């Protein structure tokens, strides 16, 4: 997932932030966002969850999800 996330961060620079969290190092965040599987992708807006996907997901699918959420904020 790391190469996909880096590609997304480059594509959407200035439009959204892409963050990676090590759930073993940040257990409070995994609890706060109810992470039960790795990898888990969570789209957030000011701490409100917009979307969630657990398991591996293709770049095209994540990009499509990002485009949908960005369109809602224009």
C-alpha cells in the first residue's frame, strides 16, 4: 500500500493529506478510529469519517473515492 499512498499524495498534493499510521506505535489512534484490520483506509473531514475501506485496494479505486469526496467540497 505504501507505493499507492505515495502516488496518491503526489496526485492530490494541496487538495488532501495522505497519512500513514503504524497501529502498533499509535494504539490510541487505532482505537479512536476503530481500526480492526490492516490495511484500513479512512477518509476524514475534520474528524468526521466520510468513507472506509478495509483490506488491499487498487490505486484506481482509491483515486475514484478521493475524487468523489473532493467533488463534494467544491
